[in-house]
C-alpha cells in the first residue's frame, strides 16, 4: 500500500503537499483550516519586522482565462504581509500549541541588514516555528527596498544573507528562488554554498497580464495604472519544471542530501508526480488553493497515490528524481539518433537473403522486396 508520509530535513509530513507562502497562509484562521483539511505543511505568508511599510492596493489580481473559461494564468501585485510582527508571533505560538505535530514554516524577508535577519530568525524560533523559507524572490513591490528578488537576482548578496541566517538558525532553512534570472542554478548554488538546508522554486514570473482594449489600460488597473506583477497558475508549470530540473541536477552533483521544494502550477496529483520525478521532496500549492479551496488537498493526495499504485511505488523516495537521467544535451540527442538509425540499417541489411537456403515462406514477399532496394 503506497504511503505519502515523508520526512524532509527532519520534518515529518503526512504528505508532500505544502501550502505555499501567500494568501492561503495569511493568518491563524486560514492556517488552522489548512491543517484541519490535511495539508502536509504550511508556509505562512511572508513577514518582516516592520509591517508599517507594507501597503497593498485593490484590485491586485488579474486572471487569464482559457477559451473554456478556466483560469490558467494568475497575476498578482500583492505585497508581503501587512500584519504587525507581534501579532504574527502570537499566532505562530498559538498555532504550534494547537498543532504541535504539524509543520509550520515561517517565510521571512528583510532588508540588507545582518541584524534584521538575525533578529527575525531568533524571534520566530522562540515561538516554535519548525523551519524557515527565505523569500529572495518577490518580483514586485519591495525590490526598491532591495528586498525579495533584488537579493535573489544577485548570487553574491544572496550568499552573504544566507550565511547570516545560518549563523542564527537552529531549524531547517529553505531559500526561495526567483525565476527572473538567466540561470537559476547560480543563486541556488550560492544559497547552498552558504549552508541552506534546501531550495524552494519557483516564485512567480514577472509579468504584465494584458491590456484592456476598450480602456487601453493594463490589468490589474489601479487608478488607471499598474505595475508588473508575479505570474502563477497552470500556465507557468512548464517553466517551473525546467527550473526544478536544473536545480535538482545541481543538488545531485554538488550538494547531495540537500532538499528541494517545487512550486509552479500544481493542480493535480499527476502534476506533483512530475515535480517529484524531477527531484522534488515536497510540492507547494498557492494559486491552486485560491482556485479550489483548502479541501483540494484530498484530490491531490488521491491522484498522487493513484500514480504510485499504477507504477508500484511504495514511497515518494522510490521515484524521486527518477526522470532526471533522461535529460542530456542536443549534441547527445543527435548522436543517439544517428546510432539508432545506423543500428536499424545494419539490422535491415542482416535480413537480406544471401543464399537460397535463407528464403522463408512466411516472409517471402518482404525478403523479395528487400532484395530490390539499394
């Protein structure tokens, strides 16, 4: 009987499905709902020491619909949590008191100051969180304060900040990567070199959802204006798969034992299976919860279990990274195809009748045809 239970960086999860940092983990009420429905872990919405600088606008979402009406793309210009830090500390403590055996991870973001990063880590640890996710990847709203993606796009800064965090952290630390870079391996490698326990990838892709052809204004439209936001939902999954694969190869070759939490367009158990096949230990869902609700974890688990039963996998580790071996270079693809064609040609030549004793009644027409070619 397959099981979804897994242990990642010493954290025991009933299943690999994790609430990704964002609106689905924005306060104790919704975090409680997530645990009650059976999510494997919750990463709370990103917090900082000073929430007074965080001011959201409305509207802050825009959606891309397929011809069927289904939402396949979702852009947001939402910022990190605007709730006071002391309230978060109180709610984290209450959450762990209520769910001592469930995994609560704090997503944290700070400015480029060592004392700030160490302070937020120490205070979160004091109220009992089980781990940290470092938000180096928010693509909008805070880069002008040199936070989020402004750090994640610079491997040298990222490496330094992760080292600050690791000097104070007593819990697992995942560094969350921005996809808005040319080679996601570079910041990932920098974080791992500084001791990060694992990598989370990917955050949203910097985007402009579209232009309203009646008003000529971009969406989401705030007082007639907008700013580029973060793109998520099903449409980003192929990009996320590619980047997860690239990070997984770095981990396999250079940092064995480190972990990977995959994010990007997961809506079914089969989606999750693809990310695990590419090396993921856990799979995060954020926009999917906003589309389907917290109860969506049940079909996710059922779908993943069905995949495992089909292939006779008993545990997640039985197929983690199993598809990584099938990626290679284009030059190697050309070589492999040439070798296959040469082998087929040799096999065909071997079937040509070379003496009267080789004629067979059942293949007579094919043998005659072979003798008429080249």
